[in-house]
């Protein structure tokens, strides 16, 4: 397990930070047309928001965790049947489902960024809640556990920033409870 901690420490830092940097300004400018297209769909009187559904942590994370825990009882005993941060993913899915409940493209962008940052911080908090037990279980320092959870949170943040934009055909897109925005790209 020490190898896992080392690998997690080597993953890159988050691609996007909350501060308004030149990079963030460019990313915002590139993403805003999709938010405008989504708002057009949302504001169409014929649009119906589907009932909320979640897959836990998207991208196959919860699914594969369950598969591994079913196949390897020792893993399940040590790690549990679901990712320890799965509740964070469900909260995140609620924001993504209805596009943060916003009615403006700029607000939608900010709500998505806020939801993604909240996911990252929730994962970090989950690690902090279990830091002593995990440190003892894996015979590593508490700082290594904290860094591992920070790295996991950063990786999840990067994944949702990259793959969760509005108006994609992905099932975990921003506003996935609404019909897909067609013709944006």
C-alpha cells in the first residue's frame, strides 16, 4: 500500500484553481457557449427535468470499486464495498443533474466550478475524518494519508472539469437531467 501512496503523490496538481488567472479566463470563455446552449434548452417550455439518478462516483469508479470488493473479500473488509468518498459524488451529482438550478450562463459556469471544488474539498474532508485509522492501517504517516486524499480530490476535480462540461453526450455532463444540447459544436 505504500507504493499506492507514492504513486498518488506523483499525480499532477489540479488543472484549474478557483483564482481568476489568464488560464481560467480562457477556460471560462471556451466553456460559456455550451452554458448558453444549455440555458436555451432549460428555458424552453417543452423541456422537462428528468428525475434525479446517480451512479455514485461516475466514470466507472463506484462500479469498479464494487466489482473489486465483490471479487476480493479482503479488499472489501479493508476498504468497504463503496468508495469512502461516494457520498461526495452523490452531492456533486445533485448539482450536475439540474445544472446548479441556475438561469444564466455565467451563473451556470460559476455553479459548475463551485460544485467541482466542493467535490474536491469533500474528498479531502473524508480523508481527514479517517486520517488516524488509515495511518495506522497502512503504517504510513498521517501526512501521507492527507496527501493521498488531496491527490484523489485533485484528480477527481480534474476529471469532472475535463469530462463534465455542458452539452456533451456524456451521461455525467453538467445538466444531465435535461435533454442533450444538440448542435453546439
